[in-house]
């Protein structure tokens, strides 16, 4: 398993990232891959601290999250 997906590196007692407390997600705003239709210079993000879903200029410094495809 790639280091980015190794739950053990996310905190004490984390065996894998399927445990919610071991997701390795920063409790902050993280980009989605979806451009905002109303303005192609903006994209959607999710704030994992507040639960908000908003859009911002693509030049805004936010976190990104490593994901992997299904089988």
C-alpha cells in the first residue's frame, strides 16, 4: 500500500483508512476535481471541519487529498 494510503501513518491505533478516525484527512478545506460551471476559473471544495461545500478561485491554496480508483 502506498504511504499516502497507509492508515498506520495517520495516528495511533490506525490499521487502515477504512476506520473513520484514520482517514488522514486534514480537518480543513480540500479541493474536489469539479470545476464550477458558472466560472471555469473556480472549482468546488469541501471543508472537512465545518462540512461546508463551496467554490473558490482555483489559485486559492487549499489542501488536496490522495484518492485511488476502484478495482
